C-alpha cells in the first residue's frame, strides 16, 4: 500500500530541507520515492501542517532498577497523574516516573518514536531491556555503564594493552545488548565504595593506581577504535558542585581530541563566584564546546516542580541526600559493577540555586552555536520529566516568553544570569536538528532522524500554531514504521518497538579472561550474564536491530 | 541461560527454589529410571527438584473432575468474565507469567497480592517510607568485613549464603578469613550450620521482638548519646557496646536479615531501625543493608507489577484505574472478609508454607504446578509448568538487581503461566467483542 502525505511543510535538516512544501510517500513501513505516475492508495492532506521525522530522545531514564526504585518510593506520582485504561491502552500513569506503558504512550503523544536509556548497569541490563520492551510505541536502546566496574579498573591497573580493553568494551556491548558506552563519575562510584567522598579528574583512586582522567582516556579511545558511532557518553565528575566547571573542562581534555559526549552538562557548568559562591559558568563551557568539534553535549535542563533524581552516581547522590524532597532517599552499591542513587527533589523557582540552574541550562542552549552538537534533554527525570519538553522548546524559540519567565524566578539568580541579554531564538529547523537529525547522526542510526527515501517511516505532523509549546505538545499525526499510531495527541494504535544495538567485533579470547573473573569473584555465571539475541526476542520481548560500526585501525 | 535445551546449561542452570537463585547447577540422569537429578546445589534445591521431577504432567480439572484443557479454559474464562471483584493471588511465577497476569488483571479489574507479600512488605514499606542503603550479593561477597545477621533462620532459609556470599573462597577487597560474623537473634532453635559455626560467629541472644529496641540502642551508642547499653532486659549491654565499636570500626559493615523470619506485627519498624543504623554508619565509614527475600518470586512479581503499573503489589485495577493500598489489599484479609467474588491463584512452584492454596469461600481458579495441594476443591484447576524446569524464564534473586535467566530441563507438554493466561485473555477478548 502506498500512502501519500501531501502538501506539508517539511523540516528535514539531514537533507537540508527547511520548511519546504513537499509530498512524502510511505510503503511497507518506509519512506519511498514512488515510480512516476503511481497512484497512492491513501492520501493525507497536510497543507499548512509541519512535518518532521519522529523525535529521538538520546538521554532519558525510562528503564532499569533505579527507575523501579523511584516508582516504589513515589506512589504519590501515580496518584497525582492517574491514567485510566482505555480500549487500546493499559492502566498506569505517573509523570516523574511513569509506568512503562504510560512512558511509551506519552512519548508517542509528543511525537517521539525512539528513546535511549543512558545508564544500563551491565548486571541490570536484562531488567532495563524488559522495562523498555514493556514501553510501547518506541524503539529503544541503552548505554552500558563502564568505568566503575572492578574488572575494568583491575585490567587498567595491570597495564593491559588498549586492545584488551577494546575487546572488553566490545564484549560488554554484545553481552548487554547496548548501543553505546557511558561512564558515570569515572572511578567515583567505585571510590565511594572505599569511602571516598570526592574524586577529582586528576585525583588518584583510593584503591587502584588510576585517575578519572585515565579512565576517560582509555574508554574514549576504546569507543573510537571500535568504531562505535556514539562517542563515549560521559557523566562527568563533581556533579552539582559549585566550581565544577574546572573538572568539566578537564574531562573534555581527557578525551585528547577523540569524540566525547558530555551529558546533562548543565549540572557540570557551575562557577563558585558571588556572595553565595555559586554562579553560572555556562559561557566558559559553551565556549569550550564551540571551540572543540570533538565535543557534543546534552543539556539536562532543569524545569521547576517536583521530580526525582535517579543516577548511577552514588557518590554525588549520597552527598545530596539532605536535599531530598520528600525526605526519603536510596543508595545502592551494585555487584562490583556500579551503583545507583534515588533522591526525590523539588526544583523551586524562588530558590536561588534552582533558579540559577534553570538559567544556566538555557544559557548553554543559547550560547552553543552548533545545534548539531547540543541535544534537547532534561535528563528525565533528573532535571524535569520529559513531558516538559514542549515548554522547553518554547523557552528556546520565544524570547519574549523566556524573559517573562526570567522575571518570575529568584531575582538574585536572575541578576546573576546573562540570559536576559541573549537574543537568540531557535528556529523550527534548529529544533528539528536537535531533536531528530543530530541524535540519529550521533548514534549512528542511518535509518531514522530524516525523511529521505529508505528511512523508516517514523514521522510526526504538527499543527502550525503561534505557540510552539502547543505545537509540540500535541501532534496532529504520528506514524511509527509507517503505521498511524497517534491522532490529535492521542494514541490510536499501540505498537511495540525493537532494541537498537551495535556489535563491534572483538577477539573472543577475552571471554576466557572475563569468565575466570566471574568464577572467582561474582555471584552469577558468565553464561547467565550475557543476553542472547534469542533471549531478547523470545524472552525479553524486544528483538534487536543491529546498526553498523566503522572500526578504525589501531 | 534462556534456552529450552538442557544440553546448553551444564553448570549454568538457575535454581528458583530460594532467593539466592544459585545459577551454577547441573543435572544428570539419576539412578535407574529416576529421571534427571540435581548433582549439586543445596539440599533444599535437590529435594524440591526431585519432588518436581517425580510429578507427572497433571490434568485440568473442573470441580475436581478431569476435563480437557479447552473445557477448563472455557470455564475459567466464563468465571473471569462474570467476576466483579476478582483477586489474583499467589503470583508465584516468572517475569513473563507476571506480565500475562497483569494484562489479565487490567482486563478484569483485579486486585493483586503475592503469597509471600507479608514478608515482602516488611522491607518494601521501609524503602517506600524513607529509603535505604543496600548492597548486592557480589558487592557483599567481595567487600564486607563485618556481617551482622538479624534473627536465627538466615542460614536455613538461604542455605548457600555462607559459601557464595558471606564467606566465599576468595574475595577482592576483604579476606574471608578475617571477616567478623555477628548473629543478633534468638539462641534457639538448634545449632548453626557447620560453615557458619566454623567462622566462629559472635552470638548475641536477642528475642525477635526486642530487635527494634536493640537497633535503636545501637544507634544511640554509635551516635555517642547517653544511652544505657543494658536497657533491654536479657540483652548483654557489654556485647552491644562491643558491637557498636565493631560497626564503627568496620570498613564495610553489612546488616542482613530474612524478612520472612520477622513474622510479628509491625516488623517493618524493626527493619527500619537497622536500615537507619546503616545510614548512620555511612556518615563516617561505609556500610550497607542486605535484605534477604526473593523466595517464591515475591520480588519477581513485585518488580514487574511496579514497572508496568507504577505501583507495587497489593494494588488493584478496579474501574480501569490503578489503586494501591498496602494495608488493605492483603489477600488473606480480603478472602476472610469475603471482599472478593473470584480468586485466581497462580502458583507455578511449590511452597513449604503455606503448603496448600487458600480455602477461599469464593470460587477459585488455580493455575498450579502438577501436584499442588488445594485448600478447597477449586472450580477450575489448570496445571502449569515450573519455570526453570518446564520452560525458560526470568527470576529475580534477593537483591532485586539481577534478574537471572531460567533454563528448561524437560518437556512434559506443560504450558507456562504466560501461555495459559494468554489463552484466557484471548477468550475474554472474544467475549468482550
């Protein structure tokens, strides 16, 4: 069947199309170029509508043990955001930590078609994938956390060659069915288990003869040499600490020019100026990003209201537990692998620190020049739930609205921010870049994020409204793999997604080494750690789609 | 491993018979024609495995009379369609079984509770109320230098805990031979298992009901408050002072308990006292709690319920909405008060306690492993396979972090819970239309 989307205004930055009227054609789940004279079986009249590829969230905590702990700790989130069963959709709501079903429905209702869980503990990868398999409407994927696991730190301490590290990294991607590698507070989660409360980029680990810089250099090199498309995904040291701009810049330098992605960089862009010893370092960080083409970032924008912080960074979560609101918090040391911390939090616009965090995030968005290197995230739910994206988009596109909001926050924070002087307003094309084209490119997903023939027909159609928040909150139509799944902001068809992975080659001899380590120190067998493709499809319920790597010579 | 081929799991078979989920088991042909036997694992596992292997495939029953599976499914679907306040209990099943249970519960507007939820909620209410600091099995295995065990039944309820976690052959950071073990609990019943006794543990006799007070007292001692160490009659103050000193001096103290043993009212407050003690210790050193659970899949059912609905167990789906009432939706109370008009009891693995399904006054549908004893003749009994024996699956072990793959060792043609419920859902879907 040939379907025609006729007359819409197309925003497809990957092809350089910026708001041109064109027709699109869908057949068998893909965008196609029909033969001349071929008649469509069905036509949607999209004159006056905005058409983009389905949106891609490259950093959103939607699955895994820490999310389920947060759900357990916050039944009030369910009570406040109840979502009743319909003929099509399942019971279960929540906003800050929605049920898996609610997360899938809400994402689709905002025009998102793919999302990535950025903190998959290798030992918890099964759960992350099971939760994401139960998140309908979306294709999903995960980044496996390394850099605090005792095996990597032991290998590095022994001085093994980069080839061995590369094999271990590639094996981890395969065994955990992930698409990227993330490092969280490099070495810091591990150091906290030895009772260290802080670990700076060049500080020696309390047990291993290593620094975070060593870990960053080694892992970024492994990811690059294996040809994994997504750069090392870095949650830097010293999250949330005033003055952490210094360690953020050191983190960038540690990659030594290799590709590096700094996630939720807002939380890492703080100065220690002023009476309160807390200030914006957005200008410094933005300038560093602008000068270094190897660096990409996502912002982790703070939006005001109740949320919960879920993180692998036990060292920093423990340090921040006294800010918990409501007053409850959890930290876990996990499997000589990593950890997790869950601290509920309420960002208040009249609180100096929170208000400045909000302003810093927006400053970063507006001062990083290249929209291909900055991604729209709230680090869901750490800065705010993903449902706040439409408002965030308005803050970026509408200077008047932004300044109105600025006038309402803590005045001391507002006075310390240069946000009011930033005149930039994002264009639709730039929004399309940062929410579609760029995430697809940086993740190596050639099959999505654009609207060229051959792409998956993941397409979102918006009404052209004066208020961008209204536009992006409630799409007119969403197609997932060519099927119409959302109409006027409501799910009309439920579909299941697949897990997106990469599979770089490695020398299988590494399994012998890892297996011996498991036998000696772990409480699970290696054979039961690794997740097979059969298990993904038949047991977990989300078959894999493998994306190519481009291995470099070493 | 997730596989239906037993040849692929030598030495890697996962045991579903306690919360440790030991995954290093092997099966081999038994003597004569006894079928497969477990060649390693603990005595509990070998006994449970042998019992399961001895049973046949069973047969579907209506009111105790053998019927075809189709007839049983049709009758059960009719009961479910007619029910106005169904209760889905037991919930001893794997991840995919629980996924199917939740889909059906959503369709039927059912309440959900696990057979072992009393124990589950002693821990869960603490996590929900204040949070906690915990560690997982491998972390404890490699790092603990002081292990404080609450109660007396931990070694019996988790037979290989000592070998696999508390006193392993070797460890990364804390030499097993130098670890200090302290048991804080009743002196009786019976002697400790040999491997525990060999570690020469310090025994501090405390009645279970006094544990919460001891926890509070220890917190006071650690904080340097002017508490009287001998304030609890029958508990040696000098020993508690010594313990407080050890806890403060440990690099990584671990406090562990089996919630199932703490079977007295408001035991969650006991759990909370020690969870808060652990948090106190973390101000200056490192410490973690290790709550022991996972038996009969309580964590498995609860995890899936939590991610799919946003609420833990003891929640319901009436009128197409989720509601969560941990104090009201205890299945024993609902059945005793006649608040349910249908019980669907799901139990794919044997339990020692309770040994039989509830004798409910309302009609009951049982999806049970072959040989499951029923407290009252159910309207419908449908035999289901055991996860890990009759079909592959996933199973959460005690730390709730590592869902392990279960394998399969035989094929009697038994359907899984997921398979049977899938068929019930299909029939209900047809009815609705």
